[in-house]
């Protein structure tokens, strides 16, 4: 089948999965030229096999809340592709989770993992359970019930989950604990674990730090210094907060953060003390971003129900919350105020219309699968440490993270550089990620 025919066919077969179709369309349209240069790919119907996940597990998760009421959620694990390594990808707990969102994430993860240069296939999982407003004991009971269903399908050389939205160190700890009890083995089946039981140093920081390292590589191609640049960030979770921390270390000015209720804007930039307050608020108090403005009313403003893009005056945008959080209007607003770079911490935060705007304006635009790959890269390093029963120093891991981000940048440049010198990071990341998986699939036969 031709690449475009594959998309039409997938639209027909999965009409209720818009996020999945959006992700597939973006990748397939940018690899079409390369695909057409390889007639053997078409003979083996490679694109269709690469777009449809190897398998999907879906199950009911029943648990008891603190008041004794029985609750039921849906659980999923999408094992997308293991041509170049064991299935690998995070688990998302959020009320919006459905099969379409997890299929898009698992598909993207396959190319991202390929780009990291490490041996990892692509997967994703999750539930429509939201930890927000739940007690620790409720979260623990839910995590145990989730793993009671999933544990047979995962393992250190089979499928290695990690965190994502709503799944941080606490949730990974509870899930890994229950996995260990059921499987009766102590292996690195989850990444993002606590330090005391096999977690890697720098894993919590890795996605945010890695995005900053990728941004530095992009800015260097135009000789731009990050010092003093105003950066708008969305989200206030793991990725957003560590992005903000590294940016402050690099001398940039962090002007916004957000959550699903609204955004904060600090016209003069958040101070170190204010960012420390955000870490405490999010990880210990489990509070809302508006509380930062309540704590520092002279220097921080709160905009309920708004995303940062129309509010924050900035040079750079680093969306780090969720999918489709920058639409065409947001993109035009960012460009109108002269934004020079957009580097995505979240997965697929820009809509197709927004991406078109960024590419047409020829700004530095890095899609999530390249810019946020540092998280899974350090997860790969955690797997390597676990299998050797060793733990590396923070400096060792950070150095490797920088090298991997530089290598991903180089791959994007190699496959995405246009005749006028502009680097199309979307095409670069998609083609580089695709070619490695495609070659491995061809070599392994029709499975
Ligand atoms: P967290 O749960 O730690 O934080 C998510 C943040 O985004 C919160 O501030 C949350 O606000 C906000 N958010 C979530 N959903 C929405 C929504 N529908 N609308 C507006 N805001 C929302 O997750 P992470 O920081 O881990 O993940 C953020 C993004 O980064 C996701 O796209 C994830 O897939 C991606 N990513 C994460 C990696 C990791 O290592 N953790 C690796 C690579 C990518 P609220 O608290 O109100 O829900």
C-alpha cells in the first residue's frame, strides 16, 4: 500500500481515534519521500504494520476508595513495536485517558526510542483514573489493582513501563512493589524507581533537562545565547518544573507555568525561591498553580482558564503539559511577538495547524519526539544500570544525557536539513526514527 492509502485505510478502520490518526498522519506525511525510495517497504506493507500496534491489553481495574465505595476504571497497555528492543514507554493516569490517546503515545514512543540510539521498542499504558484529590492509600490500592492485571504482560526484557502524566515516583513505587510481589523477582521492570531500589540519578530531571540541552543545540545553529531569554513554559509537573530549573541555571528567565485550571505569569521572571515553592507545592502539598500567585501577589499574576501563549511575553516557548495545547491561534500569537524557538517537552502539544505555522515561519521548532527524548533515554540508562547491578553518578548520567541529546540533534540535522540550510526537525526526527525501525522490521520478516 502507498503511504497515503495507509492513512485513508486507518481513518476508515479507526474513525473514533482522532489523536492516533493525527500522530500517524504527521509521521507518514513526512517520511513519504524516503518510503517511496524503497519499493521493498511497500512489498512488505511496512507502513501499515508499523502504524498498527503489535497488541493492546485492556482491562477493568476495580478498587475500594476510603469511604468503602467500589470504583471501576479502565486500564490499558499498548505494546506498539519491539523491532529494536523490549517494549518501553510510560504509564499515564488522567481522567482523559482513552485508547486513542495511548495509541498515539505508543506510536510516537516507537520513533522517539529509536532516536535515542538505545535498544528500546515503543509502548504506552495508563488508565482513566486520576490521582488528583485521592489519598495516598487510594492511590496505592489503585496501583496494586492495576498491576494485578498487567504484571504478566511486562518484564525486564519484555516490556518496561515508566511514569507520565499523573504517574511520578510515588505511583511507580507502588506499581513496582506490587509487580515484585507477583513476579517474585527483583529486576528493573519499571524505570523512574526510587533511588533506594534501582532508580537512576537524574531520571526525574531527565526530560526537562534534556529538552533544555536540545534547545541549546538548536540555538547554537543560529549563534544565539540563551542567557536573558524569556521562556514561557506550560504545565507544572515533572517536565515543566525541571525544565524551569535548568533554564534558571543557564541564565534564562522563566516567565510562566500552568496547570489544567490556569496559568501564572511572572513579568520579571520567577525567582529561585518562587520555583522552590512550586516544587514543594506540586510534590509535597499537591496544590494548584494559582497558589503561587497567592503566595507572591506583587510579582506573579494568575489567569484562570488560560494557557500561557497569549499572556506571557516571551522569546521561547516550551510546552510541557499535554497534547494539542498550542493551536493555530496560539502559534500565530507566539510568532507575532517574535518567538525564536519552540521546543516541546510534552508529547504532540502543537496541533497540525500550529506546526504548519512554525515551519512556515522557519523558527527553531523541535517536536516532542526529539526534544523530550531525554526522559526515556535516561530510562534506558536506568535499565542498563539495573542489569549490571550498578549505579552511576549524577555527573556520569548527565554527561550521557547531553551526549544523547546532541546525537539526536545531529540525526535531525542529517535527515532534516533543507537546501537553504533550514533544519526541519519534524522531518529529521521522523525519518531518522523511522529508518532504523524499518530496517530492523525488514530484517526480521513478517511477524
Ligand atoms: P505531570 O503529571 O507531572 O504534569 C502534567 C502537567 O500538565 C500538570 O501541571 C497538569 O496539570 C498539566 N496537564 C495535564 N493534563 C492537562 C490538560 N488536559 N490540560 C491542561 N494541563 C494539563 O506529567 P509530566 O510532566 O510527566 O508530563 C507532561 C508532558 O510531558 C506529557 O505530555 C507527557 O507525555 C510528556 N512527557 C513526559 C515524560 C516524563 O519523563 N515524565 C517524558 C516525555 C514526555 P494538572 O495538575 O492540573 O492536571
